[in-house]
């Protein structure tokens, strides 16, 4: 299991995170590291049966909520800056 994680999972994750900076700002890519921390706790809880503390669950919920609000606000501002006169919306004559 350790060889699988060390030779496949970690290099693949590193390559994907490094390539993500081509398409997203580096600040948003850094937010994915926070998700990794939260999901790591949940994986240990689910797979190994180790119960997280209430503080860990609360902290994870705060991180997930912050990411959701950030994504929602980003989508709202993206919709406001979209051009209204698009080629796709024009009717053929």
C-alpha cells in the first residue's frame, strides 16, 4: 500500500496540482490544499474508523463553507462580467 501511494498517488497528485496553475490563479490552487486536509481526516474516519474530534469536524466544515462561498461569489461575479451581446445569442437573419 505504501509503494502504491508513494509511486503512483503522490506523484500524480503533484503533477495535477502543478498543472492546475496553468488554468487557475495560484491562490485558488492553494485552496485545494485545504480541501486535502479536510478530506484526509474524513478518509481516516471512513476507512480506519478513527473518530475525529468535534473541533476537527467544525474546522473542516468552516473550510468547506469558505470554499463554497468563494466559489459561489466567483461564479456570481463571472456572470456579471460576461458580455451580453454574444455571437451565440444573435438570431440568424
